[in-house]
């Protein structure tokens, strides 16, 4: 665990430094219109959310992985897809004024109930192992920052987008293989669990923004980082 925390700390420092140095209007030239003042207050807001983001990632990955370990894979996949997509459905409903914020908040809390029930059945050792692994896998992400930084310096949109795709694919592969070995499950189940957890994490961030908990400028940084 301590080594994983060190890797995570280096990752946060490196990723935030990379984002700070990257031109705000790259690769989206229209983003400069809404560019925030990147002062100490702005980066403090981002820093406050980073541990929350890491904790959510660990919790969601552990929960979905435990859910996907056994049972009929198509049924488990369908249930995990629905559970991961539910916050997105709520967010779309809120933005289209189909539901109000009070109902949105209530349904969002109800969405977390199945996760809480599954969490009670997960051994503490599994929580520790998955936590250490997910913190340590940031070492891979640190290396993958290099092509993104090169693309930003060269202002190559194609290279930048390709590096983002490479990052997602490589982390998904490393995460799947690592979780497979860690939990003694099949590779498809491990990869799907890692994928669904990350999808749910990003959708949960969008929901937090819609509830007014997360400023838009901070959301942009967290989604990239």
C-alpha cells in the first residue's frame, strides 16, 4: 500500500503538471473561450477532488469485479451495463428537465444501494489487494503521459488523440491482466469489470457536475487526468 500511494502521488503531480503546461486551446481551439484562471485556487480545487476520484475508482472497480467473478457472463454483463449506465440516464433526464434535482438526488442515492450491499460481502483482503494494484497501475499511466506531452508540444491533434486511445487501451489491457491474476478470475470478466467501473466513474463525475458539486473547469481537468 505505501508504495502504491507513492506511485499515485507521482502520477498526480506529473499529470497535473502536464495539463498545466498543455495549451488550453489544444486540441479544442474553442476551449480557450472558457479557459479558467489557472491559479493556486483553481489547482487546489482539482487537488481536493483527486483523492475522491481515486477512492471512487477503487470502490467501483472492486464492486463490479466482485459482481462479475461468478455466474452466467451474459447476465452479469447486462446487469453491470445497466448499473453503470443508470447515472447517465439520470443525467440526461435532468438536463432535459424530465426530472428535478431532488428526484435526481434520490435516484442517484438509490443507485448506490446495490453497490453498498455487494461491498458488505467483499473480504477486507480483496479490498487491500485491489487498492494496492489500482494505485500502482498509475506507473503505466505516467509513462503514457510522454506521447501526450510530445503531441501537445508539436500541437499534433492526430498524435494527441492517438495517444489518448493508446492510454485507454493499454491501461485496460494492464488492468484486465492484473486483476485477472489478482482475483483468480477469467480475463474477459476482469477486463469487463475494469471497463464498467471506469465508465461508471466518468458518468458519476458528470452527475456530480449536474448536481452543482463539481465546477465545469475542474470536471474538464479530472476527465483528462
